[in-house]
């Protein structure tokens, strides 16, 4: 697969030659690419499957010093 723009067929053929031991890594990479594609295609919304993680990701950026007192009202 030395083409600059590989076709689906060329990718499928390359996958067929991979040893079974690396298929889990390949599946993980495909999931990453799907996530990356879905995330970049979302204009203003969050990906549904990761909305909880994305909602709490910004907690560390708060100006409040102690959020532990308000954890129940912050977390869904």
C-alpha cells in the first residue's frame, strides 16, 4: 500500500495481510479515527457517547478554589 491516496480495496487487502495479533490495535485505531471524525464534525454539540466526560473535563478550569462543596450540583 504505497499509494498516496489508498483506496478502500487497497486498505482491505493490507488488513488481510496483517497477523491476528495486531487486529486489536487496528480496531482501537479505527475507533479513535471514528471518534476524531465525529468530534470534528460536531459544530456546537458534544458527541453523545462522551457527553458526561466532556461535561466534567472543564472542571479544572474553574476560578473557584474549592469545588468539593458543590460537587452534587455540578455533576449530572
